[in-house]
């Protein structure tokens, strides 16, 4: 499947130590800033669907806001159930001109240019 980088957020909306939920028409994306490195996972926790981008980020681990399962944001691995079937999909990221871009499959809805705005962007969450 063909993929392309798409801008999904402004880096200024994702300070180090925070995470962010982004709802796109085709997927929910969780963004994480670990000391300036940006990572992206599928936003849906494999346990019961909690929004990982609204979790608590500590180092490179995010705790799901619903039941606290922890995931490595670099790999998507689940600490509680390390089997690959519980691993969260990881997306490649890059930052270009202050915009966070995520490598996503090209779909009909993503092939049109959209303004970024704040639509679908959740609040950044401070962590300890
Ligand atoms: S929904 Fe994420 S730990 Fe339960």
C-alpha cells in the first residue's frame, strides 16, 4: 500500500513530555514528544479502546487513561501483554517546518488537501 507523510499537528502543540490525540477520518493517531523526539501510535488501546493520546507519558512509556496498561511509544509494545497481538501499530514521523507529519497509507479521503486548524485535535496532556 502506498504511503505519504501528512501534517497532523503543530509541534508547538506537543511540548516535550506531552501527548496528543488526533482524529483523522481514516484513523486515530496518538502523538508523543519524548525529549524532543516525536512518536506516533494508533490511538486505540488494544485492551478496550482507550485513547492512548490522552494517557500519561512518562519517559517513553504511555499509560492508557482507562485502565493504565503501559505501552512503549517507540515500539508500540505492551508491557502487560508483550505478545505481538497486543502491540499497537506504530507510524513513522518527521517534523517539517514546525509541523508534525505522520506516514499514513494514501486513501481517497487523505488525497485531498485539508487545512490543519484545530479540528480533531485534542488537548496536550502534561505528565509528571
Ligand atoms: S482500554 Fe487501555 S488499558 Fe484498558
